[in-house]
């Protein structure tokens, strides 16, 4: 893999990672609701699932999903159902007016382990991440060189860029926290994020490869 090829990978990954999706929305939402520390736990869960899925793709299981569309469809529909559940949960989340309290977080009864698991589930809910790695990564790998080393470099590069964008979204969400102390604003935020998750679920359930 030449330096030119690596830079092309960096540019394309930068654009792909910047695009708002369920992972980024979840990180932004958790940061706005619970603070930056909670968002970091969510990020860790998302990255754990993504790295696991991309490693699975390197083992050739992505090609297996392409060979057996029924398995892929089952995973896709299960992921869509989880995103829809998460969207309904956000939509119906209770709100409390904290406009007079400028120091307390929006919600305090939160488990970092629970947020980590939720991040893993949201990232793992889209089996297309495996197919993305199968289709995207090989384009930047020189078949005449050590492929494991090249895949490791690409995976590390992807991780740095993806985590960087997670922090951009987390810091943006953190800035929203002050406004979300008002019950009417928090309720609207719940409606928007909940609707977005349901929208992602609908797209995942209806769009086929």
C-alpha cells in the first residue's frame, strides 16, 4: 500500500465517518443527556462492535453473508427492530424542568456499563458494516504485500478518524446540555432523536443490498 493510497483512504474514511448515522446520533444524544463521560462510554461500546465486525469481515464472514442473503436479512431486520425500540424509548422518555439548576446533569440515574452495552448494540445492529469492510477495505490493499499488516494499518486509521468524529459529536451534544434543562426543549429533543432512530430503522428494514 503506497502513501498515496493511504491518504486516499484517509480522505474517504473522513467523509464516511462524518456522515450522521445511528452511532453518531447516539453519542451526541448521550453527551447531551448525561455528559461527556457517559458519551465516552457509549463511544467505547460503538468502537468495540465496529472493530469486531470489521475483524469478522477480514476473516471472510462478510462474503458468507453475501452468499446467504436470508442470514443477512435476519440480522438486518433484528437490527432495525432494536433501533426502532431505541427510538420509541427516546420518544417516550420522561422530562423534568431543570432550568433553575445550572450545575446538575440532565439525568443522573445512568449506568456507564449500560451505555457501553447500548453503544455496542447500536453499532452491531447494522450488519452492513461487515459488508462495507468487505467492499471498502480491499480496494486499498496491495495483494502483493503482507495483507494482515495493511489491514491493521487501515483499521487503526479508521479507528482514529471515527473516534475523532465521535468527539466532535460528543462535544456538540455537551454544548446542548444547557438548553436541554428546559422541559419543553428536552421533550422536543427526545422527539427528534427518537424519530431519527425510527427513521434509521425504517431505512435499514426496507433498503436491500
